[in-house]
C-alpha cells in the first residue's frame, strides 16, 4: 500500500496548527518560520486550479473595492 501526501495539504495543516497557538506564546523565530511556511505554501498552490480560483476571487474583490471608491 502506497500512501502519498500532497505537500500543499501538509503545509496547510501545519499552518492551521501553528496559527491556533496563542500570540503571546510565539517567539520571533516562530513568527518568522510561520511566514516562511506560508510563503512556500503560496508558491506551491499558485500554479494549481485552486490557486488560480483564489486569485480570480481576490482580483474581483479588489476591483469591486476600487470601483466603489470612485
């Protein structure tokens, strides 16, 4: 039996677990490591269909906000 783990899913789980901790319990190193993990997650998910869908939603929200300001 071969078990495969998607690295992006694994990083998403790690991010959720790290962000659930109290802010006071985090050191500067922990915060920097979380930022690096999130950046790697973004690079891994960006070229996927899910990442493109997120990008489209963000673009629509930004365009809506910028047009409502006019």
